[in-house]
């Protein structure tokens, strides 16, 4: 990817009409991000259609949720979402729930644009797979540090180990 892509990117709030495209991109991103952590058998049940159904739910969230899509040449290539903290005793009031970008667009600055749209400079925390070095580097550049909390979360019938990062 060239840096020209960054100039062409549009980051905008997610719309109801985005759910099918978001489902496709979400499923692809999960494969690209978690293939080394989850078995191929677990991914057999993942489909763009099931992910689109999930996005139907996400699209109905209230104003306290910040959800944006990144588009290049009119096509969704990534997305981000943040909102009220979900943990029982959260270290911050807001949580970055997810940020995904197709592998082909890593290193273009689009991920940063998504991140900035959803959380800006505000204090926030997130959970990230412990074995996701690229994400850890991205979050470190944005001022996050591990606070010592970790968890095992169900993911497609298996588990992923996550650590909590705070800024």
C-alpha cells in the first residue's frame, strides 16, 4: 500500500446500510488477525452473513457509542467502536471495543484515523489478544500500557488470552 491511500480514505459514522459490507470485512479481519490463535475448525462457523447479523445489533446502539467505518474508493476496509466501559470495576469510563483493518491497509495511517475518530485523546482502556504484537505496538504508540489485568475469553467456541491496556 502506498501512502496515497491515506489521502483517499474517508472515515465516517457507521450507517445501517453498511451491515453487509461490515460483515464481510469483519469476517476477513478475524481470519487475518486470529488464524494463528484459533483452529481452522473454529473458523468454519464464521461467515460474513453471521457477522452482518451482529452488525445489525451494533447499528442500533445509542449516542454514547462511537462507531466509524474507513472507506477507500467507496469500499469499507476497516472499522472501530468505543463506548461505555463494560468491566465491573473499569480503569476508565470509556472502552475501545474493537478496531479492525484489512491487512492490505496496515501501515497506511488508516488505523490511526479510525482510532482518532473513536477515542481521540480521551482516557480509555481496551482488551487485546496477548499474542498480537502488531496491535500492541500500535497501542503503545498511542500511549497505552498494560495494567496487569488479563482474561481468557470465548471466541468461536475456543478461548483467546487477552490483556488489558490503559491510557
